[in-house]
C-alpha cells in the first residue's frame, strides 16, 4: 500500500509520507525533517527573536546518492535514493535485501542509520557514517521497524566489515 501510494505521489505528498513514516517508527518530532530556511525567507517577516523563518524538509527529491540526509543535531530526511534498488551496490556494499526491499522498508533502514549520524558527537562525517553502519542493527531496537529493514542494516554492516 505504501509503495503504491509513493509511486503515484508528487513531491509534497512524498514529503508528507516520509514525515508520517518517520513519526510511526519513532523518530522524535524534533528530528523529523531537516530544518532549513523557508523558501523566499528574505521576503518573509522575521520571528519574534529576529531570525529568518525556517521549515522542516522531509524529502529531498533532487538528491539520490545516499537514501538519507542529516544535519548534525538538527534532523533527518529521506532522499530519492530510496527508490534505487541498486543504491547499495553502487555505493560498494553487498546488501542483497536492499534491492528486493520495498521503498517503505528502505526508508525504515535509512532512518535508523541517519538517526545515529544526526546525534553523533563527532564532527567528522566519515566517522559518523562508519559508526552508524556498525551500530545500526543494535540501535534499531529503539525504533519500530520491520524485520526486512533490520536485515538491510545487518547486511550493510557485514559488507562494511568485510572490506576493512
């Protein structure tokens, strides 16, 4: 049902689906979406504390190289990479379950990974990414995800470890 709705949805509807799915799996509202300046922000009234208005972006349709987006200590989003069954293979990972997984399942796996990165203490993105791969299968217990999404996380870690 989710995937059929996704395929028929426009960009805004996909953003709404991502926001809803992230909430369902347990991503806190404060991390659901990446905060950014509102479109046309310079022409909008400033907030009470004299800041430009912001919005939370949940879906990134023009980014498709990773599946997810995060901004340190801000929030997470999902990019169009979740639609690509070859995303993991193209990134050098042997994750067979990714290619056969539904978009909904891929979103679940990516969200767990991105949540680890977003709150990681390191400012080094490669350290955050590596730690997310290594710890995602255990951290998944903090979220309501499918067994298939957990399988993706296990396979990604095994693939990463095999290359070390």
